[in-house]
C-alpha cells in the first residue's frame, strides 16, 4: 500500500525538524540537554525512550518563550504555506496509551485509553507500515501522534507495543503512564482536565465546610472514622447540586438520567457510592462522566498517634503523621538541633510526598524559626528563606507547580477499569504475591 503524498511530505519535514534540533548549538542545545536530564530522573531510558524524549521536546520544550518547533519554522522562510500549516499543527501532538481498535489497510483506528477518544493513525512511510502489520486488535501501544489532516494523524515518535494486556496489567500500565507522564493524562481532552481541577477546588471547599479548617490533626483511628462521614457530606452536596430528589425511587432517577437502573447500580458499586449519587454523573445528553475517588486514610496511618490532614485548592490533600511534631520543633527552636530534629528535617526534604505546598505553609507560619533551622541542619549560615527556599526545594526535586492531585475526579471508564483489576487480583491465590500490588487506580 502506497503512502499518500501528504504523509510522505510529513516524513521529510519531520526528519528536517529533528535534524534541526539535534544539530543545534547554543541556547537550543542547552535547553534540550536540560530537558533530557529532567526526564531521565523519572525513568530508565533505552533508545526508544530517548527518541520519545526528543520528540516530546520539539513541541513541549522551551527555549526562552518559544518551542523548538517555532524556532524551526523561523529558520525555514522558504517553506510553503501548506508546509508551515502542517508543521504548526504538530503543536497539538501528544503522547498516549492507545488500544488498537481496528486494523486498516494503511494504518489503525486507535482509542486513547486515558480519554476514550478515537483516532485514525497512519505510519508515514511504507517500511514502518509493514513493520506494524504484526499489531493485533486490542494491542496496547505507548506512542505520540501528530495531526496530518482533519481526518487522520501520524505516528510521531517511536511506537512501543505492549501486547494485549489483561485488566490488572493494563491498570499497571496506566498507573506507570500517570507516573511518567503526569502532564499528559488528558492532553487531548482539556474539558476532562478542567473538570478534574475543578473537583480539586471543590474537594478543598468541602473539606473546610466539614472540618472547619484546611488543616486538622487527630489520632489515626479517629480520622479514619471521620473520613467516611466527610465522604457522605460530599455525597449529600453533590446530590443537592444535581437536583436529585432522594424521595424518588432509583428507577425514576435512572429514567430521568437516561440510563438503565442496572447500569446505575453497577456504577455506584464500583464508585463506592450510593446509586442516587452516581445518577448525577449521567445527564440526558450522555456527556463525559467523572467519578470522585473514594476518600481513605492510608493503611499505615490508621493506628498512628497523630495524623494531620491538610488540603489546598491546587495541591490537593496530604496526610502527615509527623506534621505536629515538625511544628512543635519549630516552636521550640533553640540554638541546638537534636539528631532527631535533623533527621526529621532531612526526611521532609527527601520525601517526595512532602511537597512544595507543605514547605511554603511552614515558611509562612514560622519564617524565622524555619530559616534558622535550615541554616543549622544544612550548614548554610547564609541561607535566606525568602530568596533561597524555592531553589533548595528544587535541589530535592520538588516541583514548584502542582500536578493533578490524587483526589481529582477521573473518567468513569478508568475508574471502572481499576475496580475490575482489583477484583481480578483479589481472586488470585494469596501466594501469588506479585499480583497483590497491582491496582490502586489513579493512586499509583
């Protein structure tokens, strides 16, 4: 099967674009090196991963305030308008975890597992097309795709096939994708991303409404009892917001929502919520459905002497068993720092879950004490909290901007997948310990 002329032209342009980036010097070369170094901290790299990083850098990297793709266009004034339009459209390229839904003579119909959206995707050369003929329906692919026309896309970077995956292994693959590509979860569905971020803001407000503050501390067993009550309070709010009348029967609500009573019951069971709560997720137009993850205290904290729960409208929620201890240490800060205190400070610096938000909060509440403590522990007498804290936290790989938190709502199809994966794993034999760690849903 011959590759059409637009695909052939896209191959030539893409090769020129990659060569432009790899052969660059100065600021662009430095930006690529820094981008690759930052990505290498997240996962081990092979040749395919390296090529994927380069491909991603072309559209997502920054040289000053411009992407490498923009610099390429500026350096090629002789390109025709159609070429420039094609290359510019690659700014919409994105990486995803796709399932092969249908085999086509010159490509594939792929479904993005993260968003449920489908794409016609074609290799841009005959050799790659021939190599991809071994792909089977249902196979999972990790790859980047780029638009070519209004009707189809092309494979942009390397395509890494994972084979056909059962639900537990697929759940692991999606969890790994979330870990390694947090900013790409909903690249092709900004409406899902917006809804997810709004759910974090709402969770924060619900937490304050229920607990009376964005920070509460109590014994682990007590907090473990309070969280289901909080969950019910959120449920009641969503019911009221959805205008669902709790005096109506479930079949009446299902009929109004335009779904079957059985589907609503299944969704409710999988979401860990009442069927009437789940009804609000379905409108008569069948728009995107999202589920708020169940609120649970981590198992290791249920018996902790003290647990502090904190929320933020962007950073989400965090549970800390040593936050009160850290604050007490700051309040009693003297000229001497005990070994235990130093150990706690270093734990807060090194532990990934103790994020920028926590440090900023402590800096606002205890600026003088925290500055003095860090000067002593780090042996940096010139350290200034106001000017040096952000750089210090970056040294310890703490992002200064929040990533989508675990409490954000997720699409129903993903939530269902993880619940089904958990069910399958729980059916496995107890001795099969390797599978016991599989599915935590989006809480990877």
